């Protein structure tokens, strides 16, 4: 049966509305889900996948980061071959971070990236836009998601494992807008590196971020809202 044109358009509009709603508010979990899975980042349920095809912007950023590695190696071998003063300072900071214990490493990396000229601490952005690589951030500045990428690569080069970190796209309930942070898991808990503050806080102290999804080099996570259990009567 052929669907009339007007009905077809209404079906497409309805589907689009449902899609936008799913992006705006993480799907709710059932009581059964809550019972089966422990709480994840920021206390929300999470579902992991090693398929990154759903995030092409992140995959493209990873490719650019890999391409930049040759330039970074040249810069580290000979400071005169660094592409800019900013790149020289960045690689010196990475070497310095390697000397610090983990907690101080997070604090210093967060403070350094937050101080990069041209960066935007807050403000609406589209996660489907271009995700900048570190050398792009040094040249042009960036928005919160770009700076989360910069912190990820900086700490990765300074010895923090990929599996211990996630770039997290969140809804900021205080400012009513999308935001991005870097979450880092140390032995004593998970810490949040944020553009709005140089202070590195434990994830459980941050109560106004609702995670949409998070990602590192190998894994992405979908996050869903935990519904409180309601007993009968």
C-alpha cells in the first residue's frame, strides 16, 4: 500500500520529533535494568559498545590526531621544528605532567588547557560539528568538546591509559545547554575535568550534568536515567 504524501510527511515529522527527544533527554531505565546493572558515570546506567561508527566526528578526530603524531615527534626531537610556540609549550607541559602523581597531573592538565587562548568555557555547541584535534585547538581555540579532546590527548601522552578516560557530552542543567567534560578514573574514584573551573572534582560531587554519551579511543557509552523504584501501595 502506498502512503499518501501528507501522511508520509506526518510520519517523517513524528519520527524526527522522537529522534530529537531521545537526544534531548536520555531514555529512562526500567526497574529491571536498575536491578541488573550498577550505576555508571554520574550515577546513571550506561551501556558500552566498541563500535564507533555512530560517532563519525570522533573517528575523524582520531584520524587527525594520528596524522599529527609525526609533527609532534619532530617537535619533541628538535624544538626548532615545532610548528608554533604554543605547540612547544604544550609538549613541554606534557613532559612536566609525567613527573606528577596522578591527582596533580589531572589538576595541572585541566588548568593548562583551560588557559589556552581562544577557548570557550561554555556556550551552546553541536556535538555533530567538527571535533578539533589538539593542534587545531592550539591554532584556533575551541569549544568545550574540543577542549575535552585536548585534555584527553594531553593526559594520554602524559601516561594516563585510554581505558581510564572518557570525553562526556552532557546536558548542563544549571545553564540549560549542552556541555562537554573529561572524566578520568583513578584508583580512588572518578574525577571531572571541566572548562568552567580549574578545580578537579569527584564525579559524585557534580550533580547538574546529565550525560548523553561518552567515548574514548575504543569504546562509546550510552547513558540512561535511573527511574526510582515504586513499590505497590
